[in-house]
C-alpha cells in the first residue's frame, strides 16, 4: 500500500544545538535504511520549508504508524498521511 506523507519539522529553538544535530544524524540513518529496504520510496524537500513529501510502500496503516512513530524527529514533527489508490488513467502501475 502506498501512502503520501508530509512531514513538517519544528525543532524548538531552546533545544541544544548538539542534541539537535545528534537527532538529525539518527533521523538520516533511519530514513536511509528504510529507503534501502524499499519501504520509503521517495523523499522530496518542500522548496523553502523545513518539510518533506515522502511516499511509503508498506503493508498496513499499523506498519506505517510504527515506522513514523519511530522517527527520531517524531516529537518535533507534524505529520499528515494520505493513502494512495491507483488512478484509472495512469499508464504505469506503481
Ligand atoms: O529533513 C526532513 O525533512 C525531516 C527528516 C526526514 C528524513 C530525514 O532525514 O529528515
């Protein structure tokens, strides 16, 4: 199942810089592991914003929720999820 996910990041200004850098490094490693195993299919920066649009390919809502909840930046993100279905006019099956 495919999901379009938007993540808006809002790290509090009073979080120590070193701690923020450590969380971002863990986030990057976690994200890249999921990209390598194929469950995090796309990640795009929203131009001009500390936000991304991502596409996940997972088995269920529960699996997606588990992956998102484990994001190191999860406490500092607003996340919105849109389930995707096939469009009848699409020439490619995703
Ligand atoms: O920078 C972001 O958009 C937030 C987050 C998502 C993946 C990652 O490495 O950082």
